[in-house]
C-alpha cells in the first residue's frame, strides 16, 4: 500500500447513570495520533486540523462489556457517533470508590479490515452520583471556567486560544477550581455532589477539555458537548439547543436531585438557564452567571431577569462572590 491507513480507536465520552439507567456517548474513528503536548505553531495548527478533520468509522457494530460480564450492543451513525441509553439493574454494585462504573468498548467484528489498536479494548466510564449528594452542578466551560473570548469580534480569540495554545498554557478563570471543589464537597465536606460539564463546544475538543479539567484539578465529572456538523447550523424554530437538551436529560435522570446552574453572560446561557428554571422551578437552587466585558450583552442579559423571582440569580465578577453566596445559601 502506498498510504498506510491510520489505526482505529473508540473514544468514549464520560457520561452518567443511576442504579438502573445507563447513558453513554462516544465516537469510533481513525487514530490521528494527536499529541496535546506538542508545541510550535505548525504542530498546534496540525493538531487542530486533525481534531476537526476526523475520519469516522460509520455504521459499524460495537460491544460494551460491563465489569460483571454483561454486554451491551450499539452501532455508529453516519458520523461515527454512538449513543446508548438503556435500563440496567444493579449498576450501583459495579461502581468504584469514586462512584464511576468502568467498562470496555470494542468493535464487534474483530476482523475489521483496518487495523485496531489497543487489542480492541477501549476504556469508558459513567458516573453514578453518591447517595450522599445534596445537589448537582450543571456548568458551562467556555468563559465560565476557561477563558476563551467568545464575545470577541468574530470570535477571533476563541480561534487563537484553541489553535495556538497548548492545553498546559490554558489557565482557568481565577478561583474557579476552588469554587467547583467546594460545591463538589458540599456543606458536609463529603457530599460528593456531581458536576456536569455541558458546553456548546464540539465533541472534537473533548480530549482537549478533559485534559484541561484534569490538569487544573477540577472535580471529575461527565463532559457533554455537541457534534461539529451542527456547530454552525442555525436552529430551526422550536428546536432546542443541544446544550439545553442535555440539561433536560440530566434533570430527567435525577428527578430528586436539585441543581445549581453556572454559566456566563456572553452567549445564550442566560436564556437557556432561565427557561430551564421556569420549567423546573422546584429543581433549580440558584443560577450563577459570570459577567463578561461586553456592555451590550450585559444589558441584554440583565434585562432578561427584570422582576425575575423564580430562582436566585447572581451575576458574579469573580469566584469569590459565588463562594460567598454559596456559603450564605448553605450549599457549602
């Protein structure tokens, strides 16, 4: 062969479940060997191209093998994505000390023509929140915990930060890791409140964002993004943003668990969170929105909450203000 095909991989996206509910998303695609530690503008641009120009494995069957030997089956779609949402009993018995169920995903046909890496065994995990959890946190990522510049003209800062900065060069907003760890530990210090990271970013950035959260000591939690093919599409009337759909899914999965919503004032977080709180008025404990340096957007967002009394809403300039409010409310 003149050109050797890249080996195959399966990327699972950390998801969530309950003792009887299993939810997982992931993607099957060729392994482009992206090194997130690469430096230099050429390597950074090359890695960005590899993340966006993916060679997916379409319409192929996959097996998900749980620790107890039970096997779930699914298949990839036209873009290589797969989604599993099913009822399973006694998942609680399979969790580790941190509350995660670990499993393996594999190609159902081991004789698939192209090369398979890692002996056709790819790790995955879903979180089952602790019974000690008092609430959950649903949070945005961009300009909420990671400065991206979504309010910049033509979003040039987003492009620059994503393409020309390694993960290790990206810094969280000041105080954000401490805030999230305090919320994770809760008032008792041992609540293990689940943190759900829900963003408009495409799945192509999953490993980039996963490493960012890990290296900055944010609590481990499910990361829920959206497909790149829908990234630039305008939503049709009546269609909810994928971010809002994911939030609805979390609320449906944990009907007894109240939530705190955290986002920023730059994009559509305020609109989404307000609608969610109005639909679930007894479920949302508070909404924290980080203020952005954009006068017109701040005026628009604050006007959304004129005479709003459904849920406590706080516009914060920094993490310290959110910590103070959380202490006052008895969250931490």
